[in-house]
């Protein structure tokens, strides 16, 4: 598989940013090792460009007529190789050269039908959609692997998604602009598109996990037979007699929730506690949204039930950096055979900061979806999160966005990063 051309730019005028992006893409398409006949484009814009979303899509698709399918969305920030754009007008595009019978763009006017055998899917979703978690779970059942990756649009204004299917829309839906709000859209991939995906969570448990012994809707009332609020205050070493200190500690605390027994027995492919001390991908981290001093309960942002397990946790810069490096190392280990050809060994041994993208690395392109609350300062400075990925994976084509919730497998996550690479295997 050839390298995917990609480009990114920022400018107060979208026309200027689009011109810079097109110039980069066209230059890369002439280079050896890069795809010269792409048909699928992934487009991510920051929310500063939302009023011009339709014009941006029309302009880029008009300038790249060979690209028949488009997908993407908006974020309060977007990502590219080694850089993030947050709180500024910017766009990023990646052009994918994939067999046309191995992917389908889907949306409300071009839903994923039975005629296509989906193995996995990139999903963009509007955070205001009702029953979103259920829709994501249902979408996962429509793929052979049950694996989705992607995230929720994030915007300080209107949320938009891009979805243009080269094979047209459903009969009776009429013409579609390719810019949508609401629901789900994205790209379903067939079994012929090889990829490796990992989830990273930057939260550390503050103490051991507890079994939920009493619950009502999203209110945790009992943990190991004790009042949930008492357990929380004890583990944070605070008291309601000093309410200011207690509230400050609670505001920085989250709840990691999973099914009963998962904390006790990490599995090889989805460990609950990773070797960096972080939660694994089977733990869903949720915000604490309130305390009930009458019933001694702790309210979280998702439904809970008796028998689940919960561990209070906190975001941690060093843990987030270590866990991000861990998943990058896992991806490289999976891609690198025990015996390398000379060309591959030379490319992989080069300085990661200086080496150019190379097909021998086995990565044609990558998509990174990170929580809007993780970027920038959470990793020690602007673009630090993306710089960690570059140092670990090398200089590979990468685009993505900062989401209002991250999608991996059949779950909706928070405070996570989902890194997916397309491989040549």
C-alpha cells in the first residue's frame, strides 16, 4: 500500500488554507511511494471554519475531481503529523488510495446497506444525537469485527460532518450537499483494508476498584457495601466539613467503570490495568457530576448498575504520556516482523525526528482522535501529544481531530485517544 498524501494549514481565510493544502497534496502525489490515484479523502476542520463548511467541501472536491468519496467532521482542534491546531482556523486532509470495493462512505442519506460486507468502520457522530451510545453499539454489530473507531464532533457552535459517497445516495433522498448535522456518518471498510488500532487512557486509579452494591440510574449509592460518598471522600482524604477542599478534590476526580470481574483479571488483548498503570480499553472513564449528601451517593455521567466495578481516578500528565508511548510501541511491535528486509531495517533505524515517511515502515496513513480535554498543556505544551506519536511511530501521514467523546470498538469513551493506522499488510 502506498503512502497516503496528507496536508494541513491554518489561515484566517479558508481559501488561503485550502490553497496551501492543495499545493501540499499535489506535490506529494508526484513523489515516489505516495498514492497518485486516491479516491477517498478524510477532511477535518476546526470550528472556526464551520460557517464555510459547504464552500470548503465544494472547493476541495472540485479541485480534486479524481477523489469521489469524502468523509470527516469538525473539532475544536484538529491534528496532523507532529502538530495540533486548537482555537484557530485550520484544516487537514488525507487522501487514501484503497480498492473501491473495500470501503463505503455512509450517512443519513447513504446508509450502510447489506450489499457491502463491513469489517470495521470509521465513525463521526453528532454529540446531540439521542441514544448515541445505543446507536454506536448497534453500528458495531453491523461489522464483522465489531470494531469501530472515531469520535464525536466538537464545536463551540454548530456541529457538522462531511459525507460524500461516490456511488450516490439512497433513492428518494434527493440531492445531498455532503455536509450534515445529526446522526452518524463515516467510512466502512472491508476485510481487505488492514489496520491496527489502540486506545490510550491518561487516568490513574487513586485506589483499588470497588464493586457497586447499590445504584439507581446514574447514581452510585454503595461500594463494597459502604456508602459510595464515604468511600470517595476517604480515598481523596477530604471531608465535607471542609467543603471547599472537598469540592476541589472531587472536581479533579473521575470514575472508571467496567463490568464485574474485569479489574481483577486483565486479558492479553485488552488489559484493564496496563503496564503504565493506566486503565485499559475495557474501562469507561466518566465524569462525576454531583454528590448526594442525603443518600451518600455519587452521580456519574452514565447509567450504572449493581455488580459493576468502579475505581476513582484522576488525570495524570506523566501517565498519559507513558500510556500513549505504550500504544505506539504496541503498534510498531505488531507491524515489525522479527526479520526485516534491508530496506525496512534502514528506514526503521533512521532518526524518527528526521526520517521522511517511508513505505517500509508498514504504515500508509494514520488517524488520531483525542479528547478535547487532553491536548496541549495536558501533555506538557502545544502539540506535545502529536510529537510523542511522531517520535514513537516515525514521520507517517496522520490526520485527526479533538473530539467531544471517542469511539472505539462498540463503546463511547471520554478522556482517551484512539490511534488507528492503515497498514500495507
